[in-house]
């Protein structure tokens, strides 16, 4: 896939010319949609499952090659590697525990009612279960992505505007449409708490309480939110009975006929890149041009970061629009996703988005789609309730202490993702 330099390095005239070339590509005829392929009998499915189970319980290096386009540099799906903490923010148990406390504390926000956990609830797959977040005055809102396994992503938010967890945490804290935190006020409040002073001293020895320390502690904690206990992981560790026949069939479909690994590959089931799925609503009142707002590059119109598929059944509704449940998403991919059609006034619009060429009609039958859904269900993490920590008393700006309750996570929240 072509990767353009930053928009500031490309003359506007050249951007417009490139955009017109992309526009021409968008007008090409869509591939003819194949008829659903024939289904298999119960006997045929059972025999195929036996054969595939034998293949996939072997060395992944010997698995069948995935069906991906020639330019895709893919990585095999598999077990997650150990998290690598950056040298600029090394891991410590004291720092992660401090970050956990701050993650749950709404008193970091300007109004004292919103915490990080308000939008990333552990019992909702570290998302919020809503179709979209509800930031006041922002259009369009986006679905809140999970932060589970966010340690393995190099671009954060749907549009990739943050390139590190530290940037992501800081943007969420200070964004007026999110927590609207005042850096100095946060430091004064935390410094007014003996408990927080002690925790900061253990996490950051010989350093005063600083806003950068708040950011680093939250990011350190977020890097510990990692999956790896799904039934798919157990299968890879040698328990060949942990996947059902339908899930084995779905695994093979995922890697091959369904073409999922064009974008959802590697241990995190995401290439971390940006693709246009035809869901930008370009030219409408709810238009969202995605990555282009960050880079300014015409080619990025309508592109959004590939989400992880780990624990996907716990983080519905799906897509950046939050409009779909899993069966609907699979139906759309089977159809080749959405293709925007130019209106007459858009005929010469160089910014008109172009759907990813990796999306093609698949011709899968209902049985195939059910098997795919079954496999994706095997990526779900075991359920266990995560209780919020007991928050310490905290001082106001004058140094007086006042105990406040932990956040009510059922309240309306705001977020921009």
C-alpha cells in the first residue's frame, strides 16, 4: 500500500492531482458479487474439522498460507508476546498501582465526575458498551474502542492522532470534550492527599508530584491490561479440545477464504494501519473523514485504524460508528463492505474517499458466517469482575482534604476516540 509523506511536504496541487486519480479509481465498477458457495453436510463438516484440527494443532509455521493480497506484509496470528515498556517510562509495580488508582479517580477531571474508567469499564471489555460516546458539541461522535492490548498498538484513537500511550492518556485528560483536566489543579489536588503523596513517592522516588508523572502512571497501568486467556490461546498452548468443530472451521475461514488477515493479522489481530471501509458518510451531515483530519493527506479520507479482534464479542457495538453487532459486520464484509456512490456535485471532488482494495465480495454461505462468528467468540477473555479501588481522601486547592466517592460508571460520559 502506498504511504505518502506528511501533508505539509506535499504541494496542494499535487495532492489535488493524486486525489483525482483516486477519484477515478472510486468510479470503477464493483466486482460482481458471487453467489454463496454450497454448504456442507454434517458428515462433511465433521470430516473437515478433523483434518483441520490436525493441521492447526501443529506448528503455525506449517499452517496453510493465508489468503492475502500480494502487497500485504502479514504476521501470523498467535499468542501475545510480553509487553515492552518504553525506556522513558519503565515498569514498576508501584507505578502501575498508582496508575490504577488514578485511572479510577474522577477527581482528575475538571468536574470531578469523570474518570478514565468512565469510558473504559473493565467489566465491559474495557470499552463502554455504548454505540458512540456523547461529547457535547462534537460531530460526529465515535464508538469507544477497548484499551485491552493497547500496549501493542503504535497508533492510538480511531484516527491515530496519538503515537504513544502517554500521548493518549494526556489527550484524554486535558481534552475539553473529555475530562477537561487542568494540569496545575490536578497536581495541587493530588498533593493534598497524604496517600497519594506516599504513592507518588514510591512510584517516582526523588521527584515531586508532576502532571507528567500522572500521565506516566496511567500509561504504565494501561500497559498491564493484556489478554491471553481465551480458548484460542489455550488451543495454541496445546489444548486441542478447547475449540469446537465450528470454531476450527471458522479459524480456517478467517485465515483463508474470508480474507480477514489482509488487515487482522498478528497476535493482536490488527495490522495497526488505516483503511477505508466505506463508512465515512462523506458529504453528509454526519461525515467523518477519519485519518485525514490528522495528516491532511487526501488519500487518508475515510480511513480508520484497524481494531483488534481479541475479545471482540465483549466490546459490541462495533466499528468506529458503533452501528453494528457482529453478525451485521460479517454480512457487510461478505458483501465487500459499503461502496459510496458519487452524487453529481461530487463528480470532480478529489477528496472523495476510496474504499480499500482489500475488500471484495466473498460469496460465503450462512454456515460459513456462523463458523466465523464462532471462531471470533473463541477470542473472548474469561469473565471476572474487576472492582474499583478504594480511593483516598484528596485535598482541594487550599490543601483541605475531602473524601469523595468513586465514580458512578452508570452516569452519562463524554469521550472522543
